[in-house]
């Protein structure tokens, strides 16, 4: 968020400030659902998401108590937030890399390599593990999806497998790795806000995430039957080189912008040397075409960023944090210490999930929720590592099922699928939510000694 004096002013909580989000969801999801029931093809593409966001932005501006010029400044501040700009740059670079790699024949060559390396009966679990490994090493689900999604789509098409399910597998692996990575921005935000060590949060987190991942792997294995045995040919290592390079650089922990930029240069070099009549002019056109392919999610991310800032300034996020905090305190006045701790953990999870719904950014959701979560944890004997883990887990769950979340939008652009189709196959995120709820109710560390030992 902006560090200006204006953005730090205290805002009175207001449920009315959440109306613009409801307007957007009603239009984006409601119209698509209605047209689906009417049998319209590509129902969720009939009303482009950025267009659906426009009425919500107008409502937010009308609800603002500031002058119109002031409100527009606040909107633009949200549009220009560094997290939003970072996501948009990743979109552009990912689109450019995908377009240039396709022109070089790299996608087909990498698909051929993947089909040769992964047994046909284990294609989906293999894609999940690759995505999870890269995301854990990179610390970013967005960078992982940008690197893995084009290859995964090619493999699914060659094997005659479900594209929505394959997209859900990539999303699941990326969210699993991002959630556990010690260099992820969500991990850093969660541990810093709760005052615990990363290794302690990881140990707490992995106990919940691994069972969910195992369940997802089994589910993917049972659905990994190819409708046709894909043919494989000789491996063209030169054309595969850009993909191998970005995967290696990602695992090495290099910045995602550098990774994708190197990938574009390598893919362009391969095209120039191996494709007849391919010139620098063609390369520039492919890069620009890749930019254009990301236009919709680029615009939507900027609009959601601006809308989120308006709702924050008008008290929408403050309303959510206050509501959760008051609900837990009211509950705690008449229940046992153990019940209060469980209620606090559920409150922490609900709070970050609701804020994530408004911001469509799990890192921002953790930052906004962190102070309230820490207060709830300290009042009701929840260890810092536990509260940090719950913050990261529930923000991960919500980010993986939001049809307007950056990860889902990027996958939708690569696979040419409706976001709803992808969310419906985000099985790991659903399993993680169930595992987290079970952990709250059946594996609850409530001893004061544990709390003291971890402070």
C-alpha cells in the first residue's frame, strides 16, 4: 500500500464499502452462469471480466465520501500498487515467452520431451510434482504457472486429456509450492506479522499441506488415463533449451523477471537460427503478440487493484477485520479456553480469506489481516507458528479458488478456458481447506507452554 500520509489515515469500518465487490461478482459470475444454463457456448467469455469490473468501479466512486478527483486518485493509487504492476509485468513477459517459444517450435519439442519422460498413466501427478517443486524453489506461483502451463497444455492435448483438469493440476502444484516455500512473499509476510521463525512456520504448515497434497496426487492419478497414447519423436534439445533454462533458473531462485526475460532471449535466438526466414522483425511481432494475448488479465488486474484500494479507503476491509474480531471476542466470553483457541484459529482463517476475496492478492490479505490475527492469537493461546501457518494456508486456499485471482486468470489465458472451469478442478486447494479445518478441530495445540516456547 502507499506510504503517503493520505493512505495511512484511519478509516471507519463500513459494510457498504463491500457493495462494489458484490456488483462485480454478480456480473462476472452471474451473467456467465446464466448464459451457461441457456446453452451459450463460451458463456463466461460473453461478458469480458474487465467490462464487468467497470460498473463496480463506478459504484465505488459513487459511494466515496471524498471528492471525485480525490476518489480517482485513490483508485489510481491502487492501480499503480507495486504488487499489481509486478503481476502485470509477469503477464506481459509470460505472454511474450509463450508466443516466441511457440514460433520456434519449442512448445511441441518440450511436449515431446515431457511425454517421453512421464509415464502415460502418471501424466497428471507428474505435472503436479513438477509445478510443486518449481514453486517451492521459486517462491512464486505466478512464475511457476508462466513456466509450466504452456508445456502442460501441450501434453494434455497430445494425450487427449481434459484441459480444465490439467489446468487445475498446474494450479494445485503451484499453490502447494508457493504456500510452503520459505522464500515466498506470503511466507515472509505471515512469519513477520506473527513474530515466528520461518522454519517453525514451515513445520506447522507441512503437517497440514502434505496430507492434502497426497489426496490430490491420488485423485490426479485416478484421472490420469489418456484417451489416446501420444506419439513421441526424436527429442530436439535446441528447441527445448529455453524451457529447461527457465526451469533451472527458477529452481535456482533467480528473480522471475530475469527468468522470463532470459527465456524470451533464448527462445528468440532458437527461432532466428532454426526457423527459415525468421527475422528480428518477426521476433518483435511475436513479442508484441504475446503482450496482446495478456490484455484481458492485464486490464482486470489493474481494475481489481484500484477497486480494492477504494474499498479499503472506504472502510470495507476494516469492517471485515472488526467483524471477525468482535465475533471471536463475543464467543470467548462464555466458552472454555480450548474452544476459544479453536474459535480464534477459525477467525484468523476466515479473516484472511474474506480480505483475500476483496483484494484478490494473498500477500496483501496477509499484511492487512496480520495485526488482528496476532492479537487474536495472543489473547487465546494460539502459537505464533500456528497463526502464521493458518494465515498462509487460508490465503492460499482462497487465492486458488477465486475466479478473478491472478493465478487462475493467467491459466485461463494460456489454456483458453473459463476461470470457473479451472477453479472447479483446483482439487488441492479444496483438500487443503478441509485439512486445515480438521487440524483446527482435531490437532489443536492449546498448552500455554507451547505458546511461551515459541515467543
